[in-house]
């Protein structure tokens, strides 16, 4: 069983990350949401957290077309670089 303080810290970190994701330009935000949905899934109620900011993530998914997927992944790369500057202390 996980220590409750660790769960609390993880939740706080994720809430802060979501606040920063919401501030990203739309294409970068889209790509980060796709990544978060893939990586976090149901561990954290992402849907509710984003609804707090007026964003419904239920229908946000990676594009199926190869060229659009490539563009989204490029946007993800830029978004990660932007966020890593703030969270560098954690890397």
C-alpha cells in the first residue's frame, strides 16, 4: 500500500502540471493531453482536472493520419521542452 503523503504529493504535482499544460498554445496543449491520457490513464481523474479549466478531454486522441500524427509529435517535443524548463529540478 502506498504512503498517503506520496499520493498527495503526486496529485499536487499533477495538478500543477495540468495548470501549466492549459497555458500552452493549442497544438502543444493537444499533444500533451494525448500524452497524459496515454501515460496516466485512470490513475488520476484527468478528465475532471481539465474540466476545471473548461477543457473536455474525452474526445482528444492522437490523430490517425501519419502526417497529422507527426505534427502532433513535433508539437509535443516543443511542449516538453517548454515544461522541462520549469520542472528541471525534477528531472
